[in-house]
């Protein structure tokens, strides 16, 4: 607007035409006559989308600035209402402020004191901003509620696939691709407003701002959904979740699955991996469901697993101290690759003491954990015991 206004003046004010005006019948157009049209041209086009939210603003400025009075309650309420409408319509604050300043400059009375004009504009804009901010907070809350509802439906596989796909476009997410879900669980329950999730989300979107990913908290855990070909997003999420919580977070990544139901399945796999890790005492910061498929297979037939644990490890309950120390010995032995020296260090025992325990287990159960031919059965029984949380929980037939 300014460039057009000033850009026309050099042609009119300088050069031979200005120094020696033509006395002929066609007089030069005067700058004053052209200014209103030039000011309203580009400026009016730019501010036209904001015109409905400037209704009555110039009249208020003209009237109040002339008398020096403060705005009335009705005038302030009208500004608040228009501010709320502007927020609901999704207009940006910068453009609205500019439109008000332009309208205030163009509508101010020439004889009015500039301080009075600025005071009126300040009151009007303050009321407008109040209405805008209130409505914007409400819009943000509604948007956040809609986003969380969409993610909940996505993770639990609720709703029609077509409807979910349509809703996903609203959040910049494409369900036509295969996706994987990562879940991070810490020592405390998290909400999206907590410092740890906020820091993780900030790190995640700062690095992958152009990726189509989702981040949220659910049931006290942090959750990230990303396309299956972007495994770096999920590992980055796990890394920063681990760092943000002071190395006290464990994350699991479900297998990539296609479609809307696939996201729910990947989410359940990640949750199951965390549950298995807790039962088995795994302390790795990052788990992958694809590497832990044996555990769901074992747990699928619970009755068979109960029978295996009862028949193979049941006799340990009658030993001195109960079954727990003997089960701990077997876990350490198998976890260290059946290396007696390494298992003894883990348990803070001498190799001789460890060997005695293994011999005692052989005598009680009839199965020798050091014999490769018998090792598989007792090791599977140990895994089953952890899955069943035995001996903390008694074995009950299904």
C-alpha cells in the first residue's frame, strides 16, 4: 500500500512535467485526488478477509477520539465478540492487528489528538484480544480433545476404517501406509503437560518436523506412531524418552502393520513386550516385539505352561528357602549363556557355590540344567515361571 502511494509521487513531483506544467486542455491529475484510490486498492484487497471483524471499529475511533472519552461497555463487548469470531474462523493474529491499525489510521479524525486516537485503539484492541484469546483457548481444547479421541480410536481399533482415514487427514496423518508403534514406560505416570513428555515431543518434532508422526501419552505411558519405513523416528523417540527420564525409561516397538487395525495390533505388541520384560526382569532400554515372539507363543496355551512349570520346577518349592533362590540361580545361569563363572559373578557367589546349587536343582527336579539334552526343557520352564509370575503367584489350573 505504501509502496504504491509513494511510488506514484516522484512521477508527479519531479522532472520536466512538474517544472513546466502543460497549459493545454488536459491538466495533470492531482496527487491528492489519486491518494484515496491508491490507498484503498491493495490495502483493501489484503484486509478484505478481515472486514467482518472490523465492523464499527472506525466509527468507534472517530467518535471516541474526538471527545476523548473511554469506550462504553457495549462497545467493548462488541470488540470481544468480534475477536471471538475471528479466532473461531481461524484468522491469524498478525493479520488482524495489521487490519485494525490500517483501519484506525484511515478512520481517525484529522483534528483529533494522536494520543486520544492511540488510547481508543488500545482499548478496542485489548477487548478484541481478550475475546480472541478466550475463543482460541476453547478452539485449542476442542482440537486437542478431537486429536486424543482420534488417537484412542486408532490405538484400540475402534470405529470405521474409512471414517478413521478421513479424520487422519485433519491431523496430517496417512493411514494408507503401514505403521509401527513405540511405547515408553517410566517410573511414574506421564501426562502430555509433564516436563518429560514435553521434552521428548520437542526433540522429536524438532528433528522430524516434516514426518507424518503422532505423539501422545496414554495410561501414563508415552506413545509414538510412525510409518514402518521410518524406524529412525521410533528409535529416536526411545532414545530421548530414556534420556529425558534419567535413564529410567524402557521402550518397546511393535511390529509394523498395515491399515487402521494394524496400528492397534502394533500398539498391543509393544505393551505386551513391556509386560514380558517386567516379568522376565529384562532391563534393556529398547525392546522389539519381533525379537520376543517366543514369549507370546509360550503364554498362548496357559494350561500347558502351568503343567510344564508345575512338573519341572514344582519340587523346588519344598527346598530350603522356597523356590525363588533356585529359580534366580537358573535364570542367571541361562542368561549368561550357561557360563558358571559369569553366573556366579552375577549372583555374588563363588563358582563352587553355584555348582552346588545346580547339583541341588538336579537332585530336586530330576533334570540336569548343565546337560544340553535336558537344558531346553528346564530353561523353557524357567521362562514360563517368569511369565506366570511364579512362585509369587501360585499356579492355578485354567
